């Protein structure tokens, strides 16, 4: 039998979060916009990589320049474990709101750096170095957002509808990816190829910077999570340290790592980097690929709330089982369909993203339900970040490299095996739907 989840003793004065949360709409808007920016900065990088790769890296070798661009993309994941420790500690020690503010500040600075990065002709390798710095800032920011936003939304949601509320996280992410893809499609339709390569690709990053400034202002007005303030009131000084908490709840941390491993590659392959793959590998026109991406992402965004609500009825495990079976069976056929032209690509991307909604919609609820309040943000952020380094950050590079080296069919098999593995992990994970969050009294 698998190890059971660590018990979280109930405080006599603890009450369900839903009964005392002030202004939940304002809270959701602040989280929604900030989380959208975090998704937008990663998506816009992947979507516009074919256009700025030869601007930032040596233009004499376009293939090498694109691979270098994706290597920098992956480097943004390497710093995530540090961000997990930093932002997780900040959110568990000082509150979800301060961590959310610092995270969005890092993301906004990264956007500004990319929008203003000099070209290879002007700065040589320095251009790539500035791009790398921007990605490292955004890597830190993303982990901070996960540590704080996942926790915050789960804590302000009513226990019985936490799956539905949690879907707001990936609704915002998907909306951001749609925006990035839509901007790419519009710019590519309106501008010449030369204009897109010379300056058009900077426009979406400038838009992201402006969105970041607006989000900073809005987040300053957000209330703190009531679950966190209740914990501070009842345990003002006696709280576990980061390392102590991670070790004590290591079984849950390992589950987070394995759960994210099972779905990260799928999301970054089909949700983030698929249009670049369609353009460079399949040979679909840039405009057609981008508009196909907009259509597929829109469908998946509309399905997300229904997938979250489904988990509130059948459980988090039920959603994961459907995901594992679906991806295990369809990953290879959908890869083949995507190679049949624009319509095939759009249909395959839609199917795979709808399958992803089954788990993407419930991640904040599922991961938060594995930990007590005092270590929830750190417990999610650190294993999440470590898993992202290994599985998510390598996805665009691996997918492109396998295609360039004549082994394109290995990748969908990899996605199938990972998804089935995730379902197996969830089989050995206790069901947590409807769990009421209370203040941990682990020392009592």
C-alpha cells in the first residue's frame, strides 16, 4: 500500500474558507491577470521564436539559431527550483499576496528586457546573454506564481467547488496563450516577413510589459488569503521551516513531482510550442498554423470549467484516469493527424488540449489538497519546479531535435507513456475532493 497523506489536525476554531473570504471576485481577477501574464510570457516566446531566433543569435545558421533560442527557453526552467524555495518560503512565511507581487514584478522586468534586447549584429553574443537574463527572471516569476496563485485560489474557493474555481488558473493561462497566438497571427497577416523579423516580434513583449504594470497595481489591492491569516493568528511564531516541512511532507512532494512529470511535456508540446513545430517540421504556413492554434486553444479554454466541475463530482482521481487513458490511446494517432495539413493539425491540437483540460483544470485544487496550510506553497512550488526542469523545459528542444534527426515518432510515444504513468500515480494517491482547509496544528 502507498504511504498515506500526512494528517492535518483540525483546529477547534477553524472554519471553512468559503465562509469568510472578502471580495472573492477581486481576488480572482488579480490572480487571473497575473497568472495570464505568466502564461503569456512563456507562450509568446515559443510562438515568436521562429521570428526572432536569427535576430538574437547568429543568422548564418538558422537551424542552430532556433535550437539556441529553445535552449534559452529551457534555461528558464533551470532556475525554477531556486524560485520554488524562495517564493514558497515567502508565501508560507509572509503571505500569498507579497509573493504574488514580487513574482509579477520579475515577469514584468523580463518582458521589458526581451522587448528591448539588441540584435546579434549590434551586441554579438551579448544579445543572447540579455535574452538569457530575461528568461531567468521569468523562470523565477513563474515558480513564484505557481507557489502563490495555486495556493491562493485553492484557499479562497468553497471546498465543494474547488475544482471549478481552480480551473480559473488554466483558463487564464489558455487565454494568455490564445492572446499570444492571436497577436502572432494578426502581425503575421499584416506585416511582411522582413518586418516581422526586424521589429514585429517585439510588439507582443511590449504589450506584456504594459500588462505587467497594470497587474502590479491591481494586485496591491487584493486581500490576503483568509486561510493564511487564520494560521498566523493561531500560530504566530511556531511554524515549520522550509526544509523541515518539505521533509515531513515528502510523500506529497513526490506525488507533485510525478504528477507534473506526467503532463508537463504534453502541455508544452501541444499548448505552447505546437505552432512552431507545425511551421518548422510539418511545413504548414505560419498564418495557417497560428490561426489553427487560436481555434484549438479557444475550444480547450471553454472546456476547462466543465472539466474542473467534473472533478468536484467524480473526484480528482477520476479526471486523471480519463486523461491517462485518453492520451495513452490518442497521442500517436493525433501526431499522425497533425502532419496531414492545416485541418489535421487544428483537429489534433484540439483533441490533445481537451484531454489536457481534465488535469489542467484541477491542478491548483489537487496539489493544494496534498498539504497543510503552513507548508502548502513551498510543498507545491519546489517539486513542481524540479519536475519542470526535467520534463517541461526540455520539451520544445526535444521535439525539434527528434524531428531534425529523423526520429519524430518517438515523441508521441513518450507523451503516451508519461500520461499513463500519471494515472498510475493517482491510483496510489488518496482522493481529496471536498477537503476543508483548516489551520495545521502539527505540533499539538
